[in-house]
């Protein structure tokens, strides 16, 4: 039987997504009116792994701010996001 490539890799993934969104909200001091999107995408840059995590910060009436983390979603730590935001 083949594996579904769109299926979540683990049950921990939704919890990790929520953690990353909460960390992003805290680090960037975002209120509840700001939407946050987190996704893993293919990375073609030489200095990143095959997959990177992209965080979209969608403030009402503004352009989407993109934060790129050259790590898999499950490998991201609070300090990674804090360092990028600095």
C-alpha cells in the first residue's frame, strides 16, 4: 500500500503548528486580528534543506510579511524565530 503524501507526518504536527503560531504571535507582538499561516515548502536555495518552513503574517490592510526558517517545521525552536525577528 502506498503512503498518502498529503497526510500529516504525525499526530504531533497540529500541536507544533499551534506552538509556532503562538511563538510568532508573542515574538512579533501580534493581536488576535492578525492571521498567521505556517507551511513547509520546497527550498531551492543552496544554503537550506530540501524543505523549509514559511510563516506568513497577515495584518489587516497590509502586505503579508514572510518569515522563512531553513528547517523542517518539527525542528523549529522558539529561539530560531526570536533570532530571525531580531
